């Protein structure tokens, strides 16, 4: 991590030490970023010993997000709210939108409830983004009745126009007793017809014992993991219309040929299921 960024992080967060790996920074490490610490890298490499393709799976998840964002842009959506965004680097929504469709002048609001991840977001956006169109909000997915007004208070989201909601690679950190589907229903109700919902979720086949062990190891991080089967995951889309090909492994969702087919003939090796859904005119 660069010293200047590290110094600013400590000033913002008031943190003098890091006691646990951060799932957001582990993800950043696997994506090839440098916004992570030794404790994150050590944890990540321990998981590689069990599931060598774990980093490739995370990169495939990010590649899916890129294709989904481009799908939304091609549909004319120019507003994005990324809840549980982690670190806004390595090909996230604002970078894709500004590169692929600069004429749309897309607005992006990133949301995270981890203090150091939020601090990273503010710093990185300050360095590389347009503050009049891209910003970060500190907030919790579950505190939806307070969070949504904060998102609107940024002045970047017009609730009368379609929004692309991104909730990717975080739902597996929410066990059933937390009722994450309740918050998701709230978010779906807030946006206009024509909006898109982009979701991805950690999922492995029952016989994949090593991957199950990796999920269990996340109990040592800031975010313990809970994996869901594809049919459990699909509930989060509610009654919105799933875009073809529906809920599939990330590497199967509208492949564009840009990603090397590392998973061979077993797409479940990706370790994430994903989908995109659209809100119809008749839905509230």
C-alpha cells in the first residue's frame, strides 16, 4: 500500500493496528490491487492452499460486474448505487461507465459499512473520480430506512429515473437470521420502473469440501461467510424479471469472450452465482 494513502487512512480512521483480515481488502488483493495489508495477504494465501482457483473466481465475479454494468449502460441507465462496494478500484462501476459510455455522465454512489473500506473509497475517489458525479456514503445495508435518504441526500440520484442497484459479493456475509431479503425488498421498492438489480453470491456445490472449508475460514475475518444454493439466492430478485440467462455461475452470464476460460468444463469452480433483473412498469 502506498505510504501517502496509508497515512491518510490512519488519519481518517484513527486506527493504529489491524487485528483481523478485512474481506474487502482480501478481495482487493485477489483482484491484483494494492489497497491491502500483510494480514489480508496472509489470510488470502492460506485460502489459496485449499482452493487454488479462489482468486480467479473473484476476478470472474468482477468481470461479471463489468458485463452487468455495461448491460445497464446499454439500456440507458446512468445512475448506479453500489451497496457493500468495498474498495472502488479495479474496474468498478464509475470506471466502467466513464470508459465505456462517457457521454452518459453516469452518477455512482458507493456504500460500505466498514470504516476503513469507506475511508479507502473516499481517498480513491478523491484521487481518480469526478466528485460531482461519484461519491461514497458510510452506511449499513440493514439500516435501509436511514441509508436510502442518505443516498438521496448526495444529490446524485434522481428517484424518478431508473437506477442500477449493485449488491455484489456481500449477501453471503449475511446469515438467514439477519433476514437480508427484507432489506432487499425495501431497496427494490425505492427505484423507478426500468431499474436493474445486479446481484452475485458465493455458492459451491455440496461435494466441494475444500471450498466449504474456505467459507468457514472467513469466520476469522471481519465478515463470516454463509453460502446459499442458487435457488435460495434467486429469492433476492423478488418478482423482477430476470435477464437471460437467469441465475447462473458468474462465468456463464453473457460471456463476451474477454475472459480466459480458466474453469474448463466446470463453471461451478467460479464459486459465485449471479444474475441481473429488471423492474417492470407495473411493479410498485
